[in-house]
């Protein structure tokens, strides 16, 4: 585990994390998967074949084989890191030389895995919106009993019980929490179009009111990013001071900032650096561990999913197979 502290290895660790995701996805779809399979997928084998000619069984062939062994070893190291870190919340087991999937109670891990591999999949609701619902509920659990939340991310979805349009949405938020009073600066439009304001980098608002009914609550503001290649470009997108030009406040007390992603950030040094820019980081491991920490949290996530997905079957459980 010490190697995962080395910030200089962050890119190699992210690559190994993606290869580990490929192994996990094979386990989800085929019940058993091996790291060797991930090393030979189209992406990885293509990279290696660009460097070495596989038909020549000479020194170059030996280098190619060594490279493959290195990829397999790094993949297994990442899987072992996840298993040790997440313990019972990790829905896979090492057995028979490969990885065996055991369905999680909530399906959160499986969904985050699917969203990490194909965040732009043509699915309704979009994976990015579903992930924001999960992030909203996980932050609500993290703040504890009595916490309330609203997804403010753009665009809205017909399955949500929220107002449409920028002004109605934040009026609804103000009515619920007593903060985020809409008051744009004079140089800004009072009624911006959703495409102009969008969400101001603000995807989720979670607050924990006091029993006396007064304002000045604890707030957690969340931003979500599903793209593996551009998430670091969004670390500073959510800044309370930027929101202050649109709102009075927006909150009376300084809020907590959260940055949530559906993939693993394996390098601890990398995690620390990202946190200095974006606030508290919640990657797949942390999201799943909060969602499945006990029976009450698991029940909360599953019941919330049933409500958000039109009270039919839990799309949260079904999505991984359909992505």
C-alpha cells in the first residue's frame, strides 16, 4: 500500500485502475474474469503491439511479454488495494485464479463501474444524471439523520420532483432551506436561460437543518464528474465565491465542498492534491462504503432508487447490464 502514496506514479495507477475496471466488468458479465484477459483487451494489446512486433520471437517478443506481465501485476495490485480498502463493501472475490462477482445489495458499485466505462452511453436517464442522484443520496447519508438534499445539476429529468428552469429551481431550494436567495449582481441577467447559467458548477445541495427551524445550517455543495480524461479540469469549477454573484450568500456560513466521481482514484498523493483544489473527494470506494455501511443506509439507497426511477423496478440494479 506504500507505493500508492507516491504522487509521481499517479498516471500509472490510474491506468491500472482502468484495467482493473475491465476485469471487474468481465466478472460482472461473465461471473469470472482474469487480469490476463484485461491485459489482452483491444486497448491494451493495441498499445503493446504498437511498440513490439508480435511475429518476431526474439528480444522484442521477450520485452512484449514482460510488458504484459507488468500490466497484469499492476492490475492485480489495484484489485488487491480495493479489496483491502473496502473490505465487505467490495463486491468481488479472488478465486480460481480470477475475479468472481457477488451482486451488491444496492447496485451502487456496479452502476459506478458501468458509468466509469461508458459515461456517455445512450440510456435514459443518462448515466451522468443517475450518478448525481446517487451522489446526492450518499452525501445525505454522510451528513447524517435529518439531512435534506436537492439535485441542482443540469439538465433536469422528468422523473425528478423538482422545478424546471433556473429561477423556479432555486426558488424551490430557497423555500426548502431558507438560504440560496436569488439575487444576481446588477451586471447579470435576472432571468438567465438554463443553458447560460446551467448549474454554476453546482450539481448537489445537501443541508442539515436544526430543530429550532432557524437558518444558518450546515451545507454540503457537490460537483460530479464522470469523465476519466477531463475530471481534473473541473476541480475548481465549484467555488462559493463564484456563486455569490448570483445569490445572496449563497449560504450564511461557509459550506463544505465535495467532488464526487464514479471511478477509483488509487494514488493517495493524487487524492490529496485534488482535494486541495476541489474540497473533499469522494471516489467510488468512498461512495460505495457510505452507501453500504449498514442496513439503514442500504435500505435508504434502494428505496430512493425506486422513487427516482418512477417507482417501477430499480433501474439502479438493472443499468450495469444495459450500459
